[in-house]
């Protein structure tokens, strides 16, 4: 039996952290769909055309070790506005969503476009400043030379591009449950997400 949990929201809102924990709690699989766009963006930085990169994407491409940088995130956000790039990634995401045993997918358009029939949809958000501070701490802790201003600028630029694009823009699905993590600890955010799933599941 498949059961799909769609988790969308702006950059560094806590989608990945919550998705991993929710998937572990319910014994579901987890797909970070942002990684697909980051891997495509990464290949364009090496000179490959975006559509070709999306159509030829392999599991190995998702293992590149520099996918988490702001530089790659910007490239990801740019290729993500190309309809043919998005189209090339749809089947893989939908197949994952339907896997037996349950699936959590996080991204920007999971509840709106990829899995409009998902059993549970969450829209995870937080203020710009809180998100930038969290991502700044995360990148610094991983040895990246970043500034608070630079990270805030990256998030704002991507959020604007992701929200304003014509194809699959970032926005909450009409039936999404909103989780604002600005004032929540990681444990509280995870608990809120699990509670929302429990309401549907039982
Ligand atoms: O996946 P997304 O970009 O939405 O965010 P994330 O990578 O899960 O979270 C960004 C950073 O915020 C991570 O370092 C998390 O540990 C942290 N975080 C937090 O401090 N408090 C939360 N309630 C959620 C995430
Ligand atoms: O971790 P963070 O939230 O900063 O970014 P991400 O989830 O890794 O996504 C990187 C970029 O990929 C986003 O800024 C979007 O442009 C794009 N993306 C998308 O368009 N649709 C998705 N389902 C996931 C990511």
C-alpha cells in the first residue's frame, strides 16, 4: 500500500530535517527532490545544457559532494524554472511517491504538481532571518566560507525566483497544513509534523 507525505516550503525552512524524521518515525522512504535540481544545476556549471543534464541524470550524480553549496543552489534554482527540466524529473518522483511502504518527498511543488493526491501535505516555513541564520550555521559548521548576508541574499533570491516562475511555482497547496518553524525547536517541528500525519493516518 502506498501512502505519500508531501512536504514543501521555501529554502532552509526545515523541510529536510522534518522529512527525515517523519520518514524514520513511520518507516517510510524519503526523497529530497531538491537534490535532483541541485545535481542538474551542478552539471550545468560544468557546461552541460540543463535539459540534457536533467534527461541523463543518474543516481551517481546525486552523490557529488559539493551539492549543498549556495553556488550550486543558485544553479539549481535557475534550471528549475525550465519546464523541460522539471518534466524530465516527474516520473522518477512519482514512482518514488507510490512505492509500497510509504514515502515522504520534500521540495517546492510536491503537494501542488508532483503528488496532488498525497495523503498528507505540509507547508513548512519560517521567517527569512531565521532560515538564513540556520543555513548560515549549517554551512559554517560544514567548513564553508559564508557570511550571514550572503546566505540571506541567496535564500531571498531563490525564494523570489522559485515563487515567481510560471511552471510549478513555490506555493502552499490549498489543502496543505502550515507549519511555521520560526519559534520551534527541531523536536517541536518534528512533533507538529508527526501529529498532522497521525490525524490522517489513524
Ligand atoms: O530542507 P530545508 O532546506 O527546508 O531545511 P533543513 O536543511 O532541514 O534545515 C536547515 C537548517 O535548520 C538545518 O541545519 C536544521 O538543523 C536547522 N533547523 C532548525 O534549527 N530548527 C528547525 N525547527 C528546523 C531546522
Ligand atoms: O535546501 P534548500 O531548501 O535550500 O534547497 P533545495 O530543496 O535543495 O532546492 C534547491 C532548488 O531546487 C530550489 O531553490 C528550487 O529552485 C529547486 N527545487 C524545485 O524547483 N522543486 C523542487 N521540488 C525541489 C527543489
